[in-house]
């Protein structure tokens, strides 16, 4: 993975991620918002909430209304995702996000983007192994990285089931709401709490 990837538990994590990005950028940061996961819960509202956080920094923000399969073939959207300094993926339904992005030109652009910040449950979509939020079983994600799978906090029963169903060499990361994890050559926890297991064993990233 040559790009930088942030998994943020919430919008608070987005603030930390943008602080990191602006600290390494000369001039204004070009940020695009992709609200695919929020298609059923309110894509415009999700974009507004993310933009309010982005506007605390020296950035140019644009929301791309990529909410269904048809919109993933729009040349302008594809180019903007590829060219932006930061792509922010709104929280919502990871299953709808996967259906929208997988085997699409926008999905390819997301994997080639310079920096991606995935908020909440949508972080799980970016891995090779995605954790299905309906029951905790592994399924296929976009494949940006293969060594980590993200999931949101859940019951111990569901998490235990997930651990028995995935390869024990794979790091399963339970991403707390206050957490921010980054991969920029190696995995690091920038803030907040995460739980990492490999099989039944508690581990480090």
C-alpha cells in the first residue's frame, strides 16, 4: 500500500487526521468527500458535517455525490478522487459502500488515492477482508491492504465469532469512537483506544 490510510472512529479522529495532513502540506489542502455509505441516512447531511470539520483547517472542500453504482462511472468524480490530496469517506452502511465501489472505476480510484480517511464502519470496506456488520462474518472488501481488518465495537459473542472465522494471522482491529489509526508505511495508533487480536490472542498492530 503506497497511499496513506486513516481509520477514524468518528469526526474527532478526522480532525486529528487533517492536522497530520496539513502539517505535511505546503499551501491549501484539496479535500473531497465521498458519502456513499450515507446514501440511506442522508448523504448531504453527512457531507455538511464533514465539511464543517474540514473548514477548521486551510483546505478546499468538495463533496462528490457518489451514492449509487451509476455515479461511479462519472469521469469527473473518478478524476477528483484520484487527484485530491485527501479523500474522506463518510460513515454509514459499509455494505452499501462496498456494493457501490467494488469493481468500479471509483473503487479503483479510491485504491489509488493519495490519502484516504475512512470514518467509522466504512473503514472495514477498504481491507481485503471486510467484516459484515450484520453478523460479524468475513467477506470481501476493496483490497487496499491485506494484513488488517477493521470492525466497530460489538458484543463479545459477535467478536468471538469473527475471530474464529478469520485467518489467525490477520489483525482484527476493533475501532473505538475516539480512535485514529494510520498506515503511512507502517500501522500506528495516533489517538484513542483500539483492541487488536490475532485469533484468540491479544496483539499489537
